[in-house]
């Protein structure tokens, strides 16, 4: 009788240990997912603010430099198109680069207080964006490592948690090499 009780007690302890390991691993996976989602929300909000500021800068540029409005046609409706945050960020970076080129060509913009204020606000948003993307990518790295390692890979498979893309939109596990071009 004592040996049967010992086997049952050992089995109960073993099952409890497996349960604790499962709970800890699951909570760590969920913690990473939560942090990634929070960072993604912050990034989306900052991208919207950046777009609005870039449109205001565009209006000042058109007023002050008399550049044709068709110069910015490509960027007018970015916000309404159905694109990913990755692509939205890339388009805004192109838009920002265009504005920087125009700023270098027209000294009159340096004297405009509206332009300077908007431009400085975009600079601050860019810094916050870099911090948020770094945070996002840090926890994406942690999550992806957990998904690839035992025993957390079993928990990830059981809960359908997939490898996450980094914020630059590059997927290291697909066959598309074009997404590694700048």
C-alpha cells in the first residue's frame, strides 16, 4: 500500500510541476504579446500624428514656396488606403524625406514659424517612434526566441501563437528576399 501511495504522490507532484511550468511559460508568452500589442498601438497613434503634421507642413510649403500641389499627390490619401503599419511608416518616411529635400531647397521655410513648429514636432515624433519600434522589436525577438525553444514552443503551438514580424516588416522565415531592400 505504501508503494502505491508513493507512486500516486510522485505522479501528483510531477503533474503539478508540469502544470506550473505550463502556466509560467504561457504567462511569459502572453506578457510578450501584450507588450508587442501596446507598442503597436503607440506606433499607430504616432504614425497618425506624424501624417497629420506632414500634411500641415505640406500646406505651409505650398503657401510659401508656390510648389505645385501635385508634388504631394502620392501622399495625400495614404491614411485612407488599406495598408499595413509597416507600409504606412515607409510611406511617411518617404514623405518626410521629400519635405527635408524641399526644406533644403527653400530657405524661406526656415523663417516660417508654422513650418518650424511643425517640423520640430515631427522630429519629436520620429524620436518617439524609434523608441516604440525598438521596444516592439525587443519583445518580438523575445517572443520569437520563446516560440523556437522547448518547452515554450509546445505551449505556443497549443495556443496558436505564431512567429511575429519585426516592425520593419521583414520576415526572416519566409522566402521573400525583396522585403530586405531599403
